[in-house]
């Protein structure tokens, strides 16, 4: 069975219909390309055919793009010389699209040939837009839900089937840049206004047919003599400014840590200097370069394939549907207010409780403010606002919790307060209600002791700000049962976030890894490492925030609180005395971070960072002999990654996919790497173990090679090979 079929009408129009077997949206596979080519060949050769329309058999969409599962494996399946195999494969696809674009015209005179239009019922993404871009005119249905664009950059690649070259030539580099560099998606009307597509109509198939029969002029501008790129090519004075600006912007945003953005820009710049067919070749070379870079397959694996698998319940235990109908949120502070908001946005009825009506109302007003902002940005309507607010009952009355099937507790981080709340809740709700705590530091198993049914007690750990952060960490206590896990997973799915499920150990997974990163940064301050070197080393690794900025954002007093509690729990084994010295000193100086407008950074009266605080050097002088960048980076990187490996060794993590996806979504771990385990696979276990030995010798036992990593180094194993095999077994 083939994904493309063709019907030749009596009117002289051949309609090629794309309908990927057994998928709700079309995706391109390697096998489908020759089918498409054969149909185009047939139609071009048939004298009875006057024009061709390419459309989709799916309602409301043209295509979702290339099958990313295929892209992730392209390198492996490209033969002994993968770079050549990939390049040849890409050029093969280019030849087919170029055949559509040239459509049988005489190469010299541009005479003859047949017009080819694309008729899109809706969404057209990635290759699903690159094929239409090769056609002569793009008609799209007036479908406001449809998304049009080239999102490849979001998963570490770039449009490599002519989309980069065609869009730049169609729109000009400046206008194309948000679509190429940021993966911006638009609805059909906005896509037309921007010049991405040509027409928005009621019936795209009818309009496309009419157009191809109207004897239109259809040669592409870049195939005509005297073509000039809109906005100017790189050597044109206007174009020159575009490229200087774009290059600065890309480097500013990515710090050079994302290879795809750089490759894309190179393909655009170099392609703009040469004729079209050479530009396609350049695009294919850069795309090959990106596919050969392990970063692209690691990013696709974590940010697309595994993220989606976790969202669809890859680790959900067998249990009947646990969709939440009514949730009780206890504590209407920063976290509770956000949890109420995201629940109501998902259509769930919410009871939001605090100890005073004023506090409960304040929590609800967070949703009011959120919806008002949405209305001012035209993303929400007053009706939607009323509907969402109507779902939230802000009260102090625990009786209102009756009928709740899930409770999320977000009161003060205090065992006593939490225990009291647990008891009060359980006096009202039914025996099937699942009780979740949003604690970030207290052991779930301990908190469950206040509950009359530890099987129904679980951790659902949100990150702040709740409405922006995509990850939710679900924590199983020792006695947590399957139904509670299923409930938590079904709830996270309802509110459209990504879950990971971990076991109950100090700081669970995300905080366990991020704290050593912060601490390593502070430790270096104590040693006299230049703070700018610490911060920039982190940024150049692709971390969204340097460790010192992260302390400022999360606040020094929170750090002090966590340090004191951890020390109390660990006693003599506590390893971070050096860190605490700096942290407690900052606390004494009342430099608490952003919230006090003073921290490791200085801030102006509007709260804008003005640079690293110069006063730090008086207390912790910068030493003359500074470490090299690579050493600073490896300290910051291994501090996090080794903690991830230990979490796996100890069984806190049960699935390395969760370790990688959780790291990127939870604390922004260098996304280009695909996550801590992917990073270790990229550098290889033998080198990682050797590097740990060196770091241990130089900086101390916190870098000791975990036994698992040592064993893998000796056996030459990779995490994704070893643990995928173990999972399958
Ligand atoms: P917060 O101080 O902003 O809010 C706590 C709220 O709970 C307050 O409004 C308080 O009035 C209310 N409260 C206290 N005792 C109560 C009681 N007995 N009954 C009803 N309401 C009561 O704190 P927060 O930052 O929202 O944190 C709440 C929980 O979430 C904590 O367990 C914290 O560890 C956890 N958490 C916080 C973050 C974060 O970044 N702030 C992230 C993840 C988890």
C-alpha cells in the first residue's frame, strides 16, 4: 500500500493525494518518496493532464512533517560512509522536489511544463510545508486551528528538504528568519500575510484546480533571469546588515551551543551567494553535517520521541482511566495558585483552600491576572476567562472538598503543617481520593505516615512558575500503589505537561542534580575563580542560567534553608561546608538574590540585572591563576551528570529516558546534548570515567566515578544501548 495515490480528472487535472496508512496525520517516510516521484512523472508525461494538484486525504491537515523516528535513525542506516550516504539521499529528495518545481519546463526558455499547486486542508509542518514550497502556488483552507511552519530547529535540526533555501528566496532572509531560526508557527491567515503561503480559501482543492487550469504563469522567480533576493543578498548593503544582525542574534541566543542554528545560518548565507541549484547542494551539505552530529539524534530522541512516549504513558501502570474531575488544591500560595490555574485551564473543577479567605482569593486572583493578560494578547476571550474562573472555588471550608478525586497539597514546607492538613482533608474526602503533596524536599514516605492510606499517597512535584514549566516529577513513596501513580500520570496528561516517575530519595531527581551544579559554582567563587568565567562557562554549555544567577533567581535564603536542613539530616557526612560559607555570608549581607534586588548580581531599581556584584571580590578575591574554560565546564557538567548516574544506580530513576527528558525540561540541562545520559553516550563512558578520575584527584571525592559508569567504561557500553536492551528484556 502506498501513501500517495493519483486520480486524473476529465477536466485535465491530476490530483495526487497523500494519505499515510494507519496515521491520523501524514508523515513522510523514505519509502514514500519514489511513489510521489512516479506519480509526478506519470502526470507530467500524460498529454491529457494540464495541471497537477497535490493534496491530503486527511481532514484538517496536509502533513505533520518527516517521521522523526526515521530522521533519528538516518545516520545508522546510511551505510559504511554515512556522510556520503546521507548527502546522496538528500540530493535524491531535492531532485524530486526540483522536478516538481521545474514541472517539465524547458531549462533555457522556461517554456512548456505544467503548473502544480498544493491544496492544504490545514496544518502543514516541516516537510509538509517544504513539498508545497516546491509547488507553484499554495492554497490553504481557512482553518484557524491549522499550524503552518518549519519547526525543525526545535528538535536540533533545520529544514533540509529545500525549505531553508526556498523560504529565504521567497521571503528574504529577514522575513524568513523567525520561521527558520525560531521555528515560528502561524495559522493560515497569518502565514499568508507573512508570505509563507499564497492563498487562504474555503475550498483549497477547488481553488487549486481552478488555478492550474487558468493557464497561469508559474515559473519561480529564482528560475528567471535577473532574480534578486527580497531584502538583498549578503553583499547588498541592506542584506549585509541582515546577515550581520542575524549572526549576532543567533550567537547571542544560543551561545554557539546549538549546532543546528549555526548550520542553518551558514546554509542561508552561503546559499544566498550562488545560483539556486548550488544553494540546494549547500543546504544538503549543512544538513548532512547536522545529521552527522550526535547532538541532532540525541535531541530528537529526548525532545520528541521519548518526551512523547512519556506523555502517552510509557511508564503508566495498568489501571482503569484515572482522569481527574475535581481537584482540591490546599495552600493558595505561589505554587497552589499556579496548580489551580493549570487545572482549571484543563477544564477540571478546582477547590482552592487556604487558611484565610483573603489568601484563598489572592491565589485565585493569579488566574484572573493570567486570563487578563491572555485577553490583552488576544489569546483568550472574556467568556473563556469567566469559564475558567467559574471552575475555581476559593474557600477556607474543607467541606467543599467533598467529591474530589485528587488532592494536591502545597502548604508550607513543614512536616507538622502538612500532617495536619492531610488529616483534615481525609476527614472529608472519600476513600478513593488520591492525596498528592507538592513538597520539594520532604520524603514522601515520611509524609505518608499522616495519611490513613499510604497506598493512595504520592508526590506530584511541580516546578515554578507552574504555568510555564513543562515538567512534573511524580514521586512514589515506599507504599504508593499503582492507582495513585496512574492517577498522577492521567492528571499530568490532562494539564498537558510531561511526567517523569521517580522513587523517593532526598531531593528526588531534578533538585538532586541541580543543587550540585549550583554548589559547584559557589565553590568556585570560594576558590577565587572569576565569577564571570563560571557564569559564561555554563552559558557556553547551553545552560539557560549560570549557577550564580540561578541562586539569585531561587533566592539565597532558600539555599540557606535547604543547606541547614540537609546538614541536620546528614550530620558529619555533609559535604558542602565550603559552599555554605559563601552562601551564609551572602545571607548575612542581606544579598538574597533577585527578590532583594541584590545577590551575586547587582540590580537596578526596576529589577534588571546590571552585572556581577563587584563587592564579592573583597570577600572572595579572584586568584591570578585562573582555570581554563574546559575545566570549569567539566566541573559544572559532571556535578550534575554524576548525580543523575547515582540516581539511576540507586533506583531513584527507573528509566534513563526520564532522566534525560526530566533534565532538559526540569532545569534546562544543555538541551543540545539530549540530557545527562545522552551526553555521557556522546563523550563515551571510557572518557567520562577517565575525566572523573582526574577531577577527583584535583577537586575531591564528589567526582568519584560511580561503579555503574566504571563498569560501563570497562565494557565499552553506552547507556541507551545497555538500558534499552535491559528494558526490552
Ligand atoms: P507559599 O508560602 O507561597 O504558599 C503556601 C501557602 O500555604 C500559603 O498561602 C499559606 O497561607 C498556605 N497554608 C499554610 N498552612 C496552611 C494550612 N494549614 N491550611 C491551608 N493553607 C495553608 O509556598 P510555595 O512556594 O507555594 O510552596 C508550597 C509548597 O510547594 C511547599 O511544600 C514547597 O516546598 C513546594 N514547592 C515549592 C516550589 C517553589 O519554587 N516555590 C517548587 C516546588 C515545590
